């Protein structure tokens, strides 16, 4: 019996096509238990967003859905939403070596101030997400050191970001397709979802389902075809210089309609299976 046939028999209701497509790209295949857990994670997200089961329906609600909490470091770079946009462990500015450490089933963290995961495809070339977007990450531990997620418009002009800082006055910063940074506060050491949203002219920053900051802002263009990075400070369309020991379990980017309560429940239900 083939590998895929084995997985199809695990769940008589059918394994989701996004799960199968991601398993096909895994260098180290999951156990049957892991595959079922991945699929239940994907199903919970799809059901929570009223997306059709049994077909590829994560997109366009999700542009990136990336799990650091997985069985192998190569898997931590894969995108469950779109097969053609996967990430890769990076060190900034072509420094030798890959700067990401992976702890199976729990998280990834940067190995150095330059380590990050980079989605090298053209994330920012679809205007549908310019004024209708959400990006977020699940912090498995939050030591309060600087961490970030997003991509830049030009050097020094960030197109979108979430920045978690250790300073008390601006320890939660967002900037979404504009030149204005909006800052809120969230207690250092808070585990959970950090997210930035934009709908029309309003950008907002969130911790779990609580809005921490909101502002009306003017737009920048999203026409530049630049990269999307996680784990670090944002420069030149990349996430670099992160200087963080933060443990990050999941990252996502897509439409404003992404439900933060659904995302928090899905990742925490998944993580609970690997105590």
C-alpha cells in the first residue's frame, strides 16, 4: 500500500488536500499520529473560518500558514496554504550558516541575532491584501526581546510588520502598508497570538482577541515584489537582526477575516497533544 493510501485510510472522513500537499513536500515524513494531528489542526482552522472541507480552500483567506511546531526543521519552513510559497532558514546579509533552531512539536527560535525564516517568493505582489490583511504569530514563550514578522517596501520603509519590543512604552508596534508605526502595550512574558490587521484605512494591533492599538493611516503601495520574514527586525524586505530568544510556534498571513480566536484555539489544541 502506498504512503498516501496509508494516510487516506487513517481518517475515513478524508485527509485535507492541504495536509496531503504539505506532507508530499516533507523530506522527513510524519508518523501516522503526527499526520492525523496536522490534519486536525488544518480542519479546525478551516471549520472555524467556514472554509469548505475536502477541497483546497485555505487560500485566499490565508497566504501563509506556517508551523514551527512540527516534527522536523525542514517541515517548519513549509507553507500549508500555498504549495509554491515555502520558506527557508536564513542568516542575514548572506552570512554563512542557517540561524534557526528547531525544537520538535513546539517551536523555532533564532540561533543568533541574524537567524530567521524567509519566504523568498513574491508575497507582496497581490493588491487584494493591501487594505484587507492580517498577519500574526503564536509566541510559545515571550521573553520580551525584540522579535518581528513581515516584509519591507523599501530600505527603511516597512510595508507591514508586527514588532514585539522589550521597552515598556512601545512594546507592541505595528505598521501595515503605510509609513506610520502604531504602538500599544502588552505585558512582557505574555504567551499567545500577536497580530496586526488592516481594513481599509484602519490598522490595528492585537494580543489574542484583544485589540491593543488602532489608528487611521494613509497607504503605501504594495507593488514591490519583496520577501516576507519572521523572527526578526525588518530591513530591506527581510527579517534580520532579530536579537531574540522568542519561541515561536506558528505564523500566518492573509485576509482581515482571519479569526484570532480560531487561530489561538487551533494551535493550543495542537500543542496540547505534545506535552
